[in-house]
């Protein structure tokens, strides 16, 4: 049975892309999201998986909908798998 997995590094890369596109530092986003900067850094490097609550906080701090980040992750998965 095939059980798909979500690569935490890819998730982190998408979050980092959103942050860089907005031109905001990790320090600012982590403060707005009320999470530690080292925690955000670990998420962006793929060393930690964000919970839904953390992803929601990051999205709010970035001024985007959480679904926008999820769509970005899905698109990155599609590009990685060659289906988009």
C-alpha cells in the first residue's frame, strides 16, 4: 500500500519563499507569529514540521491565507513529481 509523505524540507522552502517574497526577516515573522526565531528557522530548513496552528500563525504573520501556503506546497510537490 502506498502512503504518500510530505517532505518537511519542501514545506520549509515554500514558507521561506513566501517570507522572502514579502521581504520580511525571520525575526519579524517569528515575532508576529509568536514563535521562536530558531523554531521558524528550523521549519524553513525542513528540520521541524509545523503544526497546523503554527502554519496558521505564520500565514497570518505573512498576511496570506493558510490555504495559499498549502497551495504553494501542493504546486511544489507537483513540480517535484513532474505532474505540473
